[in-house]
C-alpha cells in the first residue's frame, strides 16, 4: 500500500511539473520578442479599425499646461526677487 501511495505521489509530481512547461500562448520570434496579435486582431494597428486616431489638441494638453506652469513660476520668481517674499498667487499681480 505504501509503495502505491509513493508511486502516486511521484507520478503526480511529474505530471504537475509538465503542466508548468505547457504552451503559454506565445510564439517568440527571438528572446524577449514574444508579442503576437490575438485572433481577429490585425498585426498592424495603424489604419485599422483599432487605430485610436488621437485628437492632436488632446495630446497637446499636457505640453500646454507645462508651459503655463513655467510662466507662473517665472512670475513667482520675479515677485520673489523684487519683494523678498514668496507669493503663490501671482495672477492678480
């Protein structure tokens, strides 16, 4: 009986270790380059129905806000140099 339990445990261990080496759904062209499109998804996104077609105004919002922030900071340093006090709200000045 003990031999049968031991044999069963060994076979179970071998079976589980084989499952870890199973196919993971990727076909790697080379090491680290394993991307492949899902079935029905195009290999090239640009020009397909999945292309997001971003609005340039939306993409430039962050760049515009950074420019505005830098302008406010320049005003704050001017006020600091003139008065010796740091004023956070310089829009009214």
